[in-house]
DNA sequence: TAGCACTGCTTTGAACTCGAAGCAACACGT
DNA sequence: ACGTGTTGCTTCGAGTTCAAAGCAGTGCTA
C-alpha cells in the first residue's frame, strides 16, 4: 500500500472488465427476474422484495421506514407500493400503538400465499441466471468479494449530491 | 457433477449470500453513480451509457437498435432518450442512407465534451464504491466470475414471458 | 412485379420512481 | 405548559420506463 491513495482517474483493465460484467449481469438478471415475478404472481421486483422482507421479519410486520431500506430510495415510493399491496390484500397497514406517527405494515395471509407461490420460481430463475455457470468455489468467492464491497458501501454514508435540476421550460 | 441437473428449489447459503450481496451492491452502486452523473453533467445513467457507447463506436455513430442493446429494454425508451439528447445538442439523428427505415445517432461535439467532463468523476466514483475495498486479486476473480455469468446470460436467449398484466379498473 | 411478412422506429397510455412540500405526532428546551 | 425542531409518512408534480399499436421502408416469393 502506498502513502498516496488518491483515487485514480482510470481503471485497470481488470477493474474495467469487472465493472462491465457487473453492470451487464446486474441489468440482465434484474430484467429477467422482473419478468418471471410479473408472470408468476403479477409482482414487480420491488413488490417482491417488500413481501420477502416482511416474510423474513419476526411476526411478518415492519415499520414503513425499516421496510424501505435498500429497496426504494424515497419514502414516497414505498407509500405508493404499500398502497398497491394493501389494495390487493397482500398486506395490511395500521398505525403503530407505540408511535402514532409510524405505520406498521404486516404481511397478510394472501401475501404469504403469493410469496409462497412465487418463491420457487424466483429461486430457480436466479439459479439459472446467475449460478448455473459458476462452480461452488466461484460462488463462495463471489459471496466473499461482494460481501466486502457491500460492507464498505454500507459503512460509507451516501454523501449528499446536488439536488436534481429542473428542466427550464 | 451428477447426471440429474434439475434446477433446485432452494439456494445454498453461499449462493444466497452471493445473491444478497449482489443485489445490494448493484442497487447502491447504481444509485450513487446516478447521483454523481446527475450533479456532474445532468445526465441520467442511461444517458451516460448511451453517450459512452457512442464514444466507443468508430466514428461515434450507431444505429438506434445497436445503441439500445443492454441499456434499455424497449425501443420506445431509446426513442425518448435520443430525443432528449438531441434536444440538448449532445447527439444528432439522421436517417441512414443505406436503409431509409433506420436512424443513425451520432455523437455531437457538445456530447463528446459532456462525456469528457463527466468521465473522470464517474471512474472515481466507481473506484470508490466498488473497488476501493477489494484487492487486485479479488478484482481479477470478480472479473473472471462475472464474465462467466455474463457469457451464459448472453448465450441464453431470454425466454418470452407472459405479457404484463393490466390492472382491472 | 405484386403481394405479404418483417424490420426499425415512433406514438401512445399506463405504471412506477423520485424530490419537494405538507401534515400530524413526538421530543426536547425553557 | 409551550414553543421549536425533528421524525414518519403522505400528497403532489415532473420525469422515466415499458408494452402495444401504428407506420414506413425493405426483402422474399411466386
């Protein structure tokens, strides 16, 4: 490790290759998974992630904010999706008894059913798209390496960017 | 390797870990990069990718369809973005002399300038977000592994999914 | 060379996302 | 108690994406 750790203005060939492959895989997997979920249970990927989080949570209930983390980057987006899921009866919303401000989202039976119906196909699709080409050892390496990257990303607070510019009409 | 290669209905812990880390990293990187591009040159990630593709192309010109591959999954999305880029003068559109149907998009000088202005920051952001936590060896492994996955994804023709359901009003 | 399928792009309508602004409930300071 | 600031969510407006339908131009076949 050198002393000077200024970020370089170019990437090594290996880094470029990794970056391109990463964006390509990420885009293709996302797109394919989205189609699978849509046809299997009429869910968007975001909706599936929300249901899956609720399914993982103890009691199948979470506050809105906790539910949103990493899935949607705006509160309003979550509100919108929660409304959709509630209208379909997959989820219920109720004000928290502890804190009247916060809304607790709970996985309804119908939601659990949809999740159960969609899950195997989702797993199969991910396996097919991402892991079928990889050896067990490579999967382990991938998990380790991406885990490191994820740790750093979580640790790095997202520096606030300039607000999105409005188009001048 | 066994004979029976039916897709499993569950993932190994390593696969699960890799999948979670992958989606997390992919989502966070995308989001951060998007902000960086927006503030550096008022470009969306898609727009940046389109300009970058044109920059890579010989003569800086590509047919619409060739430009879209992997960036946008609908023709109409590309039409929309091409219009925006053309309005900003970053790109020109003209019917192809060979084939009157197809439109050739060419990188304008202003587009090249914006690309040059944005690129270093983009590289720096990607380095910071994705590679700062990884050793050179890990980057090489990542490139190799994701390259394998990408190859398979490219080889697998996207099986047509059921059309997106309309909501019943 | 006429018919007919196909290709390449655009138009259109609906769905989804975000940021800013707004509103109620909470958590303090005095 | 009573402002004042903060938190949690929703509403609102604008922008982006997709799929389906539409429209020329092209190529194939008889």
